C-alpha cells in the first residue's frame, strides 16, 4: 500500500559568477546585479503555492543548491529560512545545507550563514591544483579553497562536504593523490568523489578536452577508494563518502525514493499523495526571468505529471541501487504502491546474472553488479 515517505525541501538559486564548461545544471552567469530580495520573495510565493501538497507533513532536510547559493548574502538566506519555518513543520534537528563555491564567500561569512540557520555546507572545491581548476573553467584558485576552509573552521558549522572531481584534463595519479590528501586533511565530514563526464548541451560536449584514458580513470577511482577508506570514510552511494554518522540526510532521501518539495527556477519536485494513490513529479520554469514573473502571474510550473506504475518501478530501483545498502524490499510497496510480484521476474534476472544478491530483506549489488550498476538499472526500465 502506498505511504507518504519522508519529505524534504529543495531550493534552487540559479546564478553563478560564470557557467562552468562541464555543468549541465540550470545555472546562469550573473550578467548584472542579482535581484536577491525579489528572488527570495518569489521563492516564498512559490512555496505557498506548493503547500497544499504537503499539509501537516514534517520537513527533515532543506538543501539550497544551484547555481551558487553563496552569492546570496546571509541575511537573505535567513529571511528565506524564517519564511519556510513559518509555513512548514521543519523538524528541530533538520539538516539545512547551503552549497558554496570558494571565492564567493568573504572570510568568516560562514558565521553569518550559521546565524541564518544553515548547519551544513557543501563546498565545491573540485581540485586543490590551480592548473587543473583552470582546465575545467573554475573561477576560484586553491588559495580561495583554503580561505573558505579557514572561514568554516572559525564558524560553528562542523558538518561540511567537499566536492572532489577526478579524470580531469591533464590530471595524473600524483595530482589526485595530493587532492585527496588535502580534502582528508581539511577534516571534511563528507566527500563527494566523482568522475568528470561530458554531459550533452555543455561547452565541453561541444568542444571536448582531452581526458585521461579509461584505464587511468579506473586507477584514479581505485586510488580514491583506498585513500578514503583508510581515512575512515565509508562509501554509502556511488560517489558519496562520509565519516560515521555524517551521511547526507537530504541526498539519502532522494536515493531512498523519498519526497521533496522544490522551489526556484528549474527546481524539480516529487510528492506522494498516498490517500489518492498518486505520485506527482513537477518542475518549475527554468529561466530566472520567467520564474520571477510567476510572482505576478501565479504561473510557476513548467510541467507536472503523475508517475505511472512502470516509471515508479524504474525510479525506485534507479535510486536505491545507487546505495551500498542496496534495495529495501519493505520500502518497495510503501514507496511505489505496487506488489512485489510486478518486479519478481526482473529481480530474478539480476540475481541469475550475478549482479544482485539477497541479504535478508535487502537486495545488494554484488562486486560485479557494482561495477556494472547501469546494467542492473536498465533491467528495470519500463
């Protein structure tokens, strides 16, 4: 029987100093002054339009992503979070994350973000090597990463993530070894360690740089696995590593096929309406200008649709298979509203091929399955 899963809130801030050539997120270079106050007002009005989908349901996490949310001054972030708390039941222990890029925060400004209600930071370092940062179009240098880390250390915020990329143009194993050592020495509670990929409709896709060969990228992944494990980090998702007890609750909610309200330009949401037997996905208008006009028109939605049974199956397995803990058999019925019989044949195929193994009430990717996770996910395509 379909049940309402845990609920989170995603807030999208669409502006950056400059669009990175590898980025396929909905981000826009800030050509002029960012309309901070007007955008926050639009976010609050947008949230009010979404409230009927979430009456009475508590919020376990808030994630302010982008773009570059740290372009927004802390007082505007505080205004937003106060407005959210006035309209939703935010749990007292909610995880509240702000994405920040080095070079977009002033020294000690994390104190102000903490005072505004932020208790977790996700810092987009990507590399500690100036040459590699330049090769991927980042606007910051290694010096600014260290300044941001000093600012974090001087603030009350102890729970922070560092983004670290590998297989960058011109990167060698010794470069990555230094990057990993710097990230570990920084004391990050969480490290997102992921390979640079050339996504469609990006500058790098149109004009590809020379990247390390596949065998070198594999060696880099192995090096990262060894160093992070030795430093006490546990891999709980394909690209997510955390110290004990410090996994990202917001991201875990995504991967467990939870619900999330979404506000902001281009934000995507998913909400279960258990009493009606429905799961709804929706997206807001992508362009900031069109989104801001929603304050007057009340037109926020770019699309909205019900998730049908075949899509529920695929989405559930697509997300839960990313987790080292694997797929929860108990979650399947509650999160999709479907009987296990609809996937028995597909699960049997993955078991027979040695891609999955059964462990109590969970299905876990085998060593082979973890290497070919996309092949398992394709088995569950509608």
